[in-house]
């Protein structure tokens, strides 16, 4: 059981952990492969895979905003998209954006702690 903490060190460690980033990349791959719909459906699927519940309207809107922001960044910088989405086929900007959203999902307190 993981103890709840509000220290920034835990968040920084987890967000920058290579192994956890590989897990985020794999989750993003599942979001792309398992869901034929658009971004909202893929994000909802990833949310359910991590938290075993569907996202609220507010949570889904925040994830969609994050996804769109990341997609714009990676469309402007294909080299960065290649680094984030290494080994993933298809649209690398989309894969990189989904990977970043997956990384956020995996670092949610609700995902990391057991109440």
C-alpha cells in the first residue's frame, strides 16, 4: 500500500521514470489499437483502464484539452514526436500526444494510492 504524499519529489520521480514512460507508451498503443473511435473515446478507454471507472464530464474535458495541446506541440515539432513515440507506427504526433496523456493518467493520485 502506497502512503499518500504531497511532496513534489514523488511526482517528479514518477513523471520522469523511464520504466513508467514505457508503460505510458504501451497504454497509448492500446488506446490506439483497441478503440476505433475518436480522441474522446480513446481517452475514456485509457481512463477506464487505469482507474476502473469512467471519467466525469469535467475529467474528460481536461484530458481532451491536454491531448489537443500536446497534439499541437508535436505537430509543430516532429523530431520531439519521434522521441516520445519511438517504436510506435502511424501518426507520430498523435502517438506522442496519447503517450503524454497516458503518462498523466498513470501518475494520478487515484491510480497510485489505495484508499
